[in-house]
C-alpha cells in the first residue's frame, strides 16, 4: 500500500525490476554467514565467499549459454561493461585497433550508455561514428546495411531490445553482415536478458552486456560476456588487485580472463544475488517469461488503444516487441501524466528514458513509458488504462 | 500521495498559465539568450532578456515541458518584466526560497502574486526542478547582460 491507500501498480520494470524473496534471502544469508573477501583470503570464510562468487559466474554463464564460464566478466552495470569495451578498444593494438578512417556503427534507438562511449572512442581515435536510422514504425532501417556496414567498419554495437520503442532487433542477421566485413559485434542485452532466452553464440555476438538489476538481481552488478579470442586480445581496463599475474616495480603481467578485467574487490554479494536471480528466472523458464511478456504487452496495447488521443511509439505488433511501451497523450505532458498516475499508486516512467536521439527521431521531446515484467497482471494494466482516463479528465482534455 | 496533494500541486492558477502562457515566444531586441535543459526529463527553455538601463524591459522565451515548467515561465515573466533588475532578483530569491522549503515556507502574495500557487510544488522534490527551470535561465541570461555592460 502506498500513501493514499492505493495498492502499488509497478509498471517501471524496464527501469529496474522488483526482486523475488529468494534473491533478498540469498544476499542476506551470504552477508550473515559467508562474508569474506574473495580469492585472497586463506581461511574457511574466504573459501566460502570465493565459492559463492565463482558459482554465481557459473550460473550467469549457463543463463546466457556462454561456451566458457571464464568469458563472463562481472562489472558494476551494463554501462560499465559497454565502457569497458569501448575503452579497451581505444587502447587495443593489432586487429582490433581503431584509427582514422575506421568506422563504428550503432543505431538511433540506443540507450545513451551505448552511444556516448562510442562517441568518446571515435572522437579520441579520429574514427567515424555512423548509425542505422529508424523506420516510422520503430524498426531499424536496414535498407542501407551493405553500405553502412562495410570494410571500414570495425565495430557494430546495437541493442537487442529497445528500452524506449520496445523493438526486438534482428541481431543475428546484422551480426552476419558485420562478420562478413570483419567487424566485431557488441550487443546491449540490458532489455533482452530480462525477457528473452539468451544464447550468446546464436545471437552472433562477440561481446554482450547486461545489467543485474533488470533481471530481478540487485543493483551494483553487471555482466560483460565476450568470446575468449576477443577478450584475450583486448588490453586490461582498470589496473589493481586481482587482475595481475605478477607485479614488479617496472611492469606487471596480467591474469587471464575473467580476472584480467576485474580489478579490485568485486561486488561480491551483488554477484551472489545475481546468481540467485538468474537461477530464479531459469526455474520459471525464460520461454514462459517471454510468453507472459507478450501476452501482457498485447493486452496493454489493446487497452492503450482505447484511450482517446493516445499514440504508442514503436511497433504495434506484440510479437515483434518487448514489454516497454512508450506513448504520448494529446494535451498532457508525460511528467504530468506520471504525477497523476502516481497519485493512484501507478508507477511509470516519464522523460526521455536515456534515449534522446530515438525521441528526436519521432519528433517528441519526452514520453511516458509503462513496462511490465513476469509479475505484472492484466488487472494492473486495467488500472493503468483507468488512470489514463482519469488523467485526461483531470487535465480537462477531450 | 492523496488527491488533495495532487490538487495542491496542480492549482487552477497553474493550469491556467499552462494553457494560456503569458509573454511566450522569442522577441527582439535582446542582449542575452540562454538555453537551459533539465537533463533528467528533457524539459527545455530558450530565453532572451532585454534590459533597458537597470530595468527588465522584456523577457521572451520558447519552451517545451510539463505544466509546472510552462506555468512557472509564464508567472516568472509576469513578475520580472518592468521591474528594476535588483527588485526582480529579490523576487527570484523569494521564489527560490519557497521552492527549496519542502513545503515549510509560507509564501508572500504581495511579492510572489500568482507565484504563490507553486507552494504545493515544493512538497514534490522531483518537480522543484521543473518549477525552477525558467527562473534559473532568466537569472543566467540577466547575469550575462550585466557582465557585458560592466
Ligand atoms: C538498453 C539499455 N542499455 C543500457 C542500460 C544501462 O543500464 P545500467 O544503468 O544499469 O548501466 C539500460 C538501462 O537503463 C538499458 O535499458
């Protein structure tokens, strides 16, 4: 219950998900009974903590079907994972090196976390940043793919599922073209990992990032998966404890993956919580979660279509989209919509959802976004639709 | 939050200014133009200031944003246009104090006029930035003009 006596209707799961009890309990249990630093403590508790931390890596590897557990690197969040890639590519030598005349391709529907690191990289290296545009119905415009992804392309980085438009992108198809020209493929799976069964190899990714807090895990933990050959070629990101093989005053040699990219004490209990989270999702079944998401999204699209003056941004076919639905309501600003909905216990997001270019593409400055997850019920969608009707009457539109 | 809180936030005066904003549109002449953005929500204002000696002769603006930010720009122009710069800055201070008071400051209608309608906004920390966007833009632009004339 929230202030005002309304039950919570949480429709902001694309922002962050709510946590199942097992995740909370696992984290509390770890802190109460197994807390020590990992890898460097020579005592029983240290062994327990290391075991819990490394078994979380196994769970994540299984969750994304990684060929090897060592290819799973823990980061702080998806943003850090993407920045890790863009930064180490800036320092890379050999095949992966990026320089003047080279091109990096992204898309117009990226989250800022998958735009800004590439802007920084291309600016620093004198390379060129290019992007796939969007069609009016919110899909990637692939009509110029063969020109856009060409022999100068070194990296293609794209989101699997859009956090604003909900669009599910044909990642494997784009990866095929990228690999034809020798580019590496970076996939932002922040919105895909919560909703779709993920198989990193089938997706065609060379590197793939997601964030723990959107897959019912805690904040403070993210994942970067990479193909071993690519990770081995990339130089270290941060220097410090754990990432070394040996250190002398003149120079050091580095640990192998994954530790090469995990300097310092990692987010231990967060990783343990993430392990419990992905196990929870796997036990429910990602196929079942995906089916639920499509059903709720379809129901929501039908309900939203009954609200006069409401326009959905992005694909209208629930089988082609994820669970985030952004929309506009004639005559009422998203901020005001969110405020009125909040007064009825309904939590949505208002603003640009860290996707300003995608909003600009559709000529809107901001939108309201509802996003569902495995715990969302049709009754909650009904509450949203009623809340939107109430919003229209409150602002005397229509 | 209750319905009373909602009604305290969305006073009639605010909704009136939102639907029929005063002094909106960009005009000549002006000595400074600024562009301010609320990075969390994307609300934007482009604002021009025209000073005539030490008098705020005109403030014109173009903006996109929520009812609170739009109404606040409208009320702000009503309050500062035609005043001496130091008087207008004092009103700015008074409005800032009201907004930052978390609902504990009693607004002075003699000074703030329609601005008192924003007292309810102060209880919504997420919306205070909306109410302050154009005021901050005005202060910034005015400071730029003053600097140049020195
Ligand atoms: C598509 C996408 N990429 C990246 C992110 C960034 O995630 P985080 O803020 O946890 O790094 C998000 C979430 O906000 C997202 O939706």
